[in-house]
């Protein structure tokens, strides 16, 4: 789980239940087409491979439905390479993250502001919220 220790602790304090070694198989909908559940399968760690990593393997017959109201797909925390390749005049660093002024979020492209993980790389939600607040103030000034 790519998270900082304090992020996991904060999530648990907020009531988040971690379902480790559980693989989502498919999203199930109700008659109206709204999400109602996820079909999941329990996993276990297999024998170490050549790299020493124990890869998860499915446990036969362990499928179950997890009732859900909303599904948020959040895969990875790196910069999307499409951002740099499809946005002219937007400066990015060697890792593909957007270069933005720390105080305002202003990027190299006039009128385009950025903050959070797309600027800093993986960090805390609190840092991203702070960047958003600073950028909102800068956008307000820009529009005036």
C-alpha cells in the first residue's frame, strides 16, 4: 500500500477498513445501472520468485461481494505522461511532474495553475489541500 504511515493511521481513525490481499474482480450494478457491490477474491502470498518477492495468488473459491455505494479507481501516484505530451508550453521536471511556483501554483503556461501530487510527487492530502488553497487565491488574483 503506497501510503505514509500517518496516512494509514489517519484513514483508520476515520473508519476506513483495509481489505488487504483482496483483489477486486468486477463492479456489480443494480437494475438502474448504479454501482451496488464489487465482486472480490481473497489472495495469499505465493512462494518467493527470482527477485525474492512473494506475489499474490488467488485463493480458489474465496470470491465474495463487498457492498459499495461509490467506487473510486486510484491506480498509482506518478505523473501521467499525457500531461506533458499534450499540453504545449507546460514545463515539467525530469520525473514528468509539473513545475509550478510554490507560493501561487502558477505554471509556465499563463492561466494554468497546479498543485498537489502532480507538482510534488506522492505526498500527503494536507499538502495538496494547502497547495489548492494557495492556488485558489492566486487564480482569484489572476482573474481580477
